[in-house]
C-alpha cells in the first residue's frame, strides 16, 4: 500500500510532463484522478489518512484557485473542441 501511495503523485507528474508543452486541459482530469485515488486509499488504509489529508489540503487549495479562474474554464472548453 505504501508503494501505491508514492506511485499516485508520481504518475500524475509523469502524465503532466509527458508532452513538451503540457496542455491546461489535461491538468484538470489528471488532478481529479490524483484526488480520487488518494480518497480511495484513505478508505482502504485508514492509517495513511493523516498523510493523505495533508496532500488533499494542498490539492483543495489548488482546485479552489482553478475554480475561481476563468482561464481554466476557457481552456477546458477549447481543449475538448479540438480533441
């Protein structure tokens, strides 16, 4: 379980850096997967909850900023039009 804990953010980071110019439209789904995975891990391994809650606090701050920025909404609309 501990190895999985480290793989989740690593995979998210790898996905974001896979392209020479990552697209903003990719960031939101990747970030959502990271959050979902950590929430599932908290249920499966309650002893890791304090550590994961700390990470989720930071992801929550980031998603709050995304939700309050029109650039993300515009990028998501344009991204899905061209994909």
